C-alpha cells in the first residue's frame, strides 16, 4: 500500500491510499469506514481475468471511504507458453512466485503455461520456497528484477537478474540479462546441459576406447610370457610389434579427431535425462567400443606392408 498525505491551510488533512485490495480495505475499516458492496465482486472479476486490482481510498473530513478500483493488466510475453513447454521437455518444472493475489496469479499462470504458482509471496516466502526445493534435492534457477527478489536470487543455484531490475537484484544474482528477458534462462540451461553432455560423451568414449585398445596391446606385450593371453587377440593382429604400432597410431589419430567435437560440443535436444543418457551410451559408448577394433585392425593391415614399421 502506498499513498500521499495532504494538508490544507485550515489544518484539515486528506490521506489517500492505493494498493492491494485487502490491505486498503483494512485501512478503511481501521479508520471507521466500510467498503461498498460492489467493491469485492469488482476486485474478484479483475483478478479472475488475470489483472491486478488496486483499491483506492481516501480519509478526509468526511471519514474513510473507498473511491474505486484500478485495473493493472499484466501483459504476458508472446510465445512464453511455448518457451515454458520447452523447459518442460528439458525436465524442468517452472514455478511463478508473485505478490499478486491468488485469483490473479492463477489466471496469469494459466495463460503463461507454468507448472505451479505461489501467490501473495513475501521475500521471506520466496526464500523459504526456494530452500524447500533445494532441500528436496532439486537445483533451482531463478529470474527476478525486484528488491524483494534479492534474498532468493542470492540463494538460488543460478540467479539471473534483469537489466531493468533494481541494484539489489543485480548484486544478488549470479549474472545479469542485458535483454531483461526471463526466458533467457532457457539458453543458460541449454548451454550448461550441453557442456555436461559433451564432457560425459568424451569421457564415455575415452573409457570404452581404452577397453578395445587393451585387447590389442595386452596380448601383444605379454603373450610370450603368458601364452594363454593369445586367446584375447580376437582381432587377429599380425604380430606384437604391429599391434602396438597400430594402437599408438590409432590413439594419435583419434585424439585429433575428437578436438572438433570437444570445441563444438555435443548438440543438446530437449529430452528426458534418461533418454539422453541412453542415447549417449548408445552413440559414444558403443561407438567408442567398436571403432578401435575396426581402426586398429585396418592400421595393422597397412603396417604389414610398410617397411620398418612392423
């Protein structure tokens, strides 16, 4: 609730207040006034339509009374529902935390397509809700632009403050979005997931790649001491010298081949984490296991015909 206090030369005062309907209604009653019967239905109708009703009241020599209701319409950004749907495909749940009344919050949440909402939230409520999600084992990314968002932005795992926000919000967040677009969080999450997936894919490929190379090097190095290891030479390599040479050449070539993948990264597609894991194990795990067998065998065939390499 906000307002202004006016004083006349004769000593009379006029107090004008504007704010949330509940707060202003209590203010009117505290000064002995009452609300018109049509005030509450009007406030509810505006809230149900997704607007923010602000009640205006005055207290002067005639007593306290409500003057009317102002409707503020929150404009939902175009395409915001589709962007939230993309987050949902990424396995991320969106929660709108707002100071609006429950009717307004419900209408906006329905129009924007968020998964859940928390209405009439104070800064303490926002922080408590965030800590509750973190205590449940969830990572929380938050966008905000107000001073009342600052405590939660500072606590969030990823806090993105809007460039048009208050200095307190900018100082509390991990980063500032110069475009002041809340859906920029999608791009940040996509980049983070791409980095994690790329690191996992390269690690998986390297481990399975080493397994295949062991089948080439171990039998070649110790078959003379342990004849039973010859059974592990499933690739049928020509000789111990050609096996080791082929493995070294393949290893050098595969490191060079992986540099573009490491720089470009594995392309991320919105999907469930389990589906992404299965896909990467299938592509980079199975691929890292099969490719060395084919590559080392092909190099071994070439090495046999190169003088001095065998």
